[in-house]
């Protein structure tokens, strides 16, 4: 503990000031927006300089081409001038193709209309390790299309933090009037000196797998993120659940209008114009029921809704789709309330993800943009001011945060320095959920083989439900037969949460039957169950039904009896559903089927999703060899190079 205190002291006195104020910040704005809101832009820049100590540069977009903006940002970054950027007004929007593996859940067929099948992403501007080929531009729109190249980095490691402030004329109010009002609001909030001491979290229909254990652990996690909340008078953390009312919308809107609310985390499903909150109400007229059970863009005007919560995390699909003329996140920040920033996704996002990564840093003076910088997905964005943060309370006891602060600084910026032994020790012994979860994630990124298997096995027994769920996810992604034992333990246990149990049942599908049967037979005698025979028979029956589940589809792929459309569908399914034991068969198809190059390319792309498989070294070896084989077509070689760069081990030293 003494070592952690010293580490934090060093971090706060040396690295923290450098990280927060040692570099500059760019306001990238189009020329018309700048002329229309010059006074407010200058006041915004002045507030950033005075409150956060950052030198502010104004970059007026005179090119209206993403490549030119990126080139200028990179030049400033390379010379050590900047650490962040905000895109204000009509700045070109990069639409990314061939990079779905960099998203959390987006899997749309790219033969569909490109406005829908591409990912709007400012990673084009803030991650200089990514490389793109220009494709096209939709005339009369800000949308520019790019393809992720095979020789690009295949993971997200943002160099800058960023945010989008894109008002439009939606709703009958001028975009420039919206911009002026918003910037005035941001300046006022920046100078308010507000502490983060009121948090709300909400669960909508179908989220967190309806797990009560997940909700309990989430509240405990907030106390770990913000330990000073334990001593704040009154209700520092409040919770709202969709099951409380058949129509929870009004109650949620009332909560978000609270003048004292600082941070809200909203778990629900969504679209660019809707927050889905409740299940349909039986017996109610469909039109009226739909209007009342969900929060729509039109509700901001209908109810004169003025959200005051300063920062809102929208754990939902599409709510931050800033490429649209309007979206839910825009409605929040351009409202007359005090909301200044939303964090969420431009496309669909995986549910029950790690939504709270590093969120505790908001209470230590870090900006919301810096929090988003480490989310590691193509779709995650800040809508609003990325430099917004809360004032740090004096005398707050934060020594327990030392390890996970250091983790992120070391791992993200220096690409891995902690040994697997150190990471395993923290997974096994740290009393802090954030340290254990961060260590597990870093082990899965930088290390494979026996070290990862040990870490996963330990995490399966963790006291925190989210860590258990990540462990099951890594079992599914690794597939090592040793992991069948902790998987079966979770399935047998009577106290495994519903969310973890669902994932464990799905994970059975990636293992061979004999491996699972042997694991169950090995550990089952150790359990004392009053209904032992029925539980055992049920598990054996489940294994017989679902183990080797995807083998028939793989066999269809490999015998070349499918039409082109059927083959494309099955090949895309193999991104997520190929049992690890069948990966060698898939790679042999890619190596040997010389007359079906387009099909070889599809399978090669699917194999690039298996970044943690015990068969990853084999995938990497074949992919590298094929990427250098100039007898193959350019498209296949590019896909092979992309797969190699996706599955090869990340550098540890």
C-alpha cells in the first residue's frame, strides 16, 4: 500500500499536471461557424486556457477535406503541441469501411447502402496509427468514405482525445444560434467549480440481462470510482429501474432535470432518435403506448425537457449518431439545460460492456475526452465539449486509485510494461475491482497462452459480477480445453448471476463435446446438491445438444456446396461462432482453395476475429505467409495482412 501511495504522489505531482495541461488543444471549426460565433469561440478558448491551463489553437477548416485536417493535426501532434481537439460546426465526417472489428458490435453487410453500413468515426482524426484509403464522397453532404488498410494498426490507440459539437438547423432553430448558446453554457459550467457528488444510473428494458446482481455490483463500483461519495450528505448515488413504472419516461426526465445531478449512466437500447425504456404495455393502444414508453427526440420540445445533468453516458446504440441531422446526444447538449457532454456510440454497441472504464478520473480533474480516449472502439464519441471535467475535491482520499491510474498511463501510452506475473498477482489479490478488471484486460491484450488461461480461471471466481462476465467472454475467445473446468463450475453453481449464466451457456457452443463431458465428470463429484442427478442429467443433455454447435455450418462452408450468397452469410457468422478446434480446417481451406479467391478472402477476414484463440499462432503464420505471396490477388493479400496485424501478439517490451 505504501508503494501505491508513493506512486500516486509521483503521478499527481509530476505526470498529472503534464498530462492535463502540458500540451495544447485545437478548436477545429469551419469558417462560417467561426464568423457566426467568433465571440463565443474566443470565450470558450479563454476558459479552456484559464481553467485547464492548456494552450488553445484555432484551426479554421479551409480545405473541407478530412485528409487535410488530419495532416495538420498530425503535424501539431508530432511537434508536441497538442493532446486534444474538438470539431465544431460543419467539419467533414469520416465514414469508415472495412474496420468493423474495431467496433464493439457493428456487423453490417457492407453491400448495404454505405451511409448505413459504414461507421462514422473521428478515430480518423485522433488515431494516427490507423491508415486509410480514400473511397468516395457523398456530394452535398459532409460524409467522406475511407477503407481501413491492411498495413494499418488493427487496434485503437488514440493519440488525441476529441469531441464533436455539430449543431444543425433541426427543430427550426439556426445551427449558429444553437452553437452560440451552447458555447456560452459550456463556459459558464467550466467556471462554476462544480464537484462530482451526485450520480444517477438507470436500467432500461432488456439491459444488464435483468440481473439484480449486476445492479448491486454497479452501485458498489461507483463508490470505488468516487470514494468521497460515501461521506457526501444525502443520496449521492441514485438508481432508477424501468420495472418501477409501466412508463418510466417522465420519472427519468425529472431525474435528469435535477439541478444538482452531475453524472448519469443510462443503460437502455436505442436508435439515433429514440431511447428505448420500457416493454410494451399489454392492452394499451399501440400508438399511445409507443409514445409513452420511449423517449423520442420530439419529447424535448413536447415536454420542454431541459436536462441539467452535466455529463451523460448513453449506453445504447446509435444515440450519438452525429452524422444524422439530429440525434439524441445533440438534443441533450443543445437543450436549454446544463448538460454539456454525452458519451456514446455512432452505431450499434454491444450491451453489458465495460461502460465505466476510467470514469472515476472525472472526479480527479481529467476531462471527459480523456476518459473516452481509452474506450478503444471505432464508434465511441464525445458529443459536446471534450475538455469538460469536474473540480477535484481537496482532501479526498484517493490512494486506492494509484494502481489503475498507473496501469492506463503505462499500458496505453507505452504499450505494455507490467509482467504477466504482476498482472496475475493483481487479479488474485487486489481488493479493488477496477485494478482486478484492468489487470485482466491487460493480460488479455498483451499476453496469451498459459498466463492468460491462469488469469481467466482466477477471474471466474471473482466476487465481482462484471469480472466474472469478462472471464467468460475470454473463455469463449480463447477456447483452451483447460478452461472447460471453470466454465462448468459456473454452470453448476447455484449463485452464478443470470447474465454470467447466459454467457456461460453460449460459450458451450465453442467447445467439443468430449472436452466438456470430461470436465463435468471431473468436478461434479465435489458438489453437494439435493437434486444432484437432475442437475447432472440436465447439464449432460445441454452439452449433447449445444457442443460442436457450429460444426454443420462449417462443414457446409468447407465442401463448397453453397451459393455465393449462402457462403457469404455463413462466412460472416464465423467471425464469432467458429469453434477453436475447427480453425485449422478453415485455414487449410484458405491455403488450398486456389480457384475461389473471393471465398478465401471472406474466410481469412473471419479468422482475423480470433485474436485470443489458442490457435492464434497458426492463424498468424498462415496469414503472414499469404500476405507475402504475390501470386495471389491484391485483395486477398491485403486481407491476409490485415488478419496478421489483428492476431499477432502486441509488443510487450
